[in-house]
């Protein structure tokens, strides 16, 4: 069964760092665009970052995380990370990874993604 599984969330203090990961078992995942979305309490999914398939050279970030978060993929393309530095209370939420259904560069639109993980909880306590 094709799936995406996240791990690496946790409870941290403002200013701390976390690096959740997403491991996929989707066929040809190395060619698909992948992304991280966040679902904050009482809100819908919010785009965080995306990276294209193949060489992974096309990367996008939400303005709210630019300069603090870094998205990256393993050489084989089946693992996705999100290095999160200087975490703030407003970064709290369930972080989900996603992948497109076809070979794609990915983008910041939720509807562009077909495969979704269950998410990993990140809580930044005041």
C-alpha cells in the first residue's frame, strides 16, 4: 500500500529547533513534487514548503517561515525533511507531508497533492 509516514514532531520552547521527517512508499516518488502543510487548531491546512521531484531544484516557502525553515529530500527522493529553526508559538500544529500524483515540480496549492500522510504534532509552548 502506498503511503507517507511522518515522524519527529514534539513539544518545544520558543526559539528551539525540530526536524520532522516523512518517509514514502509511493512508486516513482523521486519524480513527484512533495510538500509540507500545517494544520493549526481550528484552521484549515496551510502551505509551508514544497520541493520539486527529480533534482529537487525548485523550492517554495510560505512567507511566514522563510529564513527559519528548510525543506530537503534524500538522494533517493523517498524521504522528506523539514528543518525548523527559531520555532514560535504560532508554528504549533499538525505537520503533514504530501506528494503529487504525477511527475511534478509541486506548488503551494493543497489540491495539487494526491498522497497525504497522517501528520506529526508540533507544539511550541510559551
